[in-house]
C-alpha cells in the first residue's frame, strides 16, 4: 500500500501503534493501539509463553516484528507481554490501522521493520485474497532466514488448546516420522469416509518438519506439528471430512456431515463434489485461479499429538494427526519444487490409515488416526 494509506515507522511509533523498544521511553499513544494497554485472558499466557520461549526461543538481544489486527488484539497483547518478559526489542503493527483490508500487499512499513528483526510473528485473521501480502512477508523471512511464527486465523480456542501442547514431545515424534518418510518412495492412505490416495515421492524434493520448534531453516505455523513435502505425483480420491483452508475454513467449518470429495489424477484435480453446492462451487473456483491452483503442491502428515479433534480452524486442524494435502503453491524455496502458484489451500481428512512404502516393503505408521510409531 502506498500514499495516504501508509504511515512511516516514526509516525506509527509516535502514534502508539508501533511499540517502542523496551530500552527507549514508551510514547503515550495519541491514537491507534498500544498493546501494553490491552487486557487479555490469563488463560492465554501459557500459549503465548510457549510461542515466545519454547517455539521461537527469543533472546534478550534480539528484535521482533509483531504483526496483528483488530480481531487478534488480545492474543497479540499476550504475546507482547511475553516479549517484554524476555527483555527483547519489538515493534507491533495493527494492520487495520495502517492499511485498507483486504490487503493488496503487505504494508511497506511492516516489511521495512522486518529487515532489522531476527524474529517475526504474524497473528491475524486473514481476509479473502490476502495471500499475496502474506507471500511478500514470507519472502522477507526466507531471504533473511528469520525465525517466523505464522499464526494465521489464531483464535482464543487455539490459544488454550493447540498452543498449550508439549511442543518438545511433538518435535520428537515429528523427527521419527521425518526420518521414516525421507526413506520412503511412496505414501498410501485410506479412511473409512472413502479417501484412497497414493503419493509417489520425488527424491529431489525435500521433506521438512514444522513441529512448533522454529528455526531459521524453515518458518512454521503455530501451533505446529507436521512433516511436509511437495509430492512427485498424487492419484486417487481425497474425502475432506475435516476442514478446507484459507477463508473457506471460517465460512464452512467442519465438514464431517457434508464432506467434500476431491478426485485427483496425475497430481491435478479432475472433479469435486459436495452436498453443499456453495462450497463445491467456491472450492472449484479457488483451485482454478491460475494454471497451478489445481495441482497438489503439499503433502503432509500432521503430528501434533496434543490436538484431540478438529475444531474448524485450519491453523490448528492441519496439525491434527493424519494426512492433509494442499492445492497450489509447493513452497518451492524449501521443498525444491520448481513450479509456483498464486494460491495455496489445504484440505484435512479424519481417521487415517497410513503406509510408507520403499525398497523394504510397506510399514504402517498410523491406524484409524493413531500413530503406531513413538518418539
């Protein structure tokens, strides 16, 4: 955003919209929101501490860029409180107060602040067609190898459930799964709802874990808990009886009673069907935005054993133990996949059976949603 919709960093600090580092005098806000003045439920503290201390391991001599919006002010305030406890410097940006929503791009003042930060946190309720702005943000993260916590559509429910997981235990399990999938040549998965898919793996594409313990190697969603890659080729049927991603998640919620059936051939969607014709139409439109929007770009195994059920929020639900795939961008900067898309939408199923195949035959690692391997 440019022109009148944009303010400089100095203007934002003097207005109280951006927090002044702890080592400097705190300006009295004239307008906007000073996160230090926002009250938040005590129940948020444990999840916020997990994010700042356990997951991001923020040090007193580091600087953090905290990005939020009006919907997530209480959550951002809990994170800001933990940042203050570490003694680090931080600047906060409330997107609605510095740019018009939906965003057509990440505000330049935010991107500029990230250039001098080691860590960034994005705790925002996203709106339709804002993926480009998030990609601009993660481009900076990737280029500068920042530790970045992606808390898209974070809610109070997630703060007191998924964010309170034992992420060290999730990390140990994720490492066991990662070691196994890196040796596999294919993954096969079924569910009682009708999913039956096979993903051939490309040895040139990398597997990653985003277990909640975030490093400069790969930014991660919080709450964390998954191992993912870009698949070589996926074929079969995926029944989405959990949730779909992006803004469609909030619109349609849990799909257990109205599942979306997606047929896939040679990595491309061939058909979708659902009793909810609005969802069917919107999902088809979303996955045909550009030439690669209907292409399976991500194949992932959720590993957050602290999550016991889907709740209708993709941020947490994609970490639910099982399989989720995404159509669109393959995160090529990390996976090595050479193609791109302007879209990326996840789909989550329930109660999976998962087998890994390789030169030594098949190994079942999950039965009816329960892992058969342990850290």
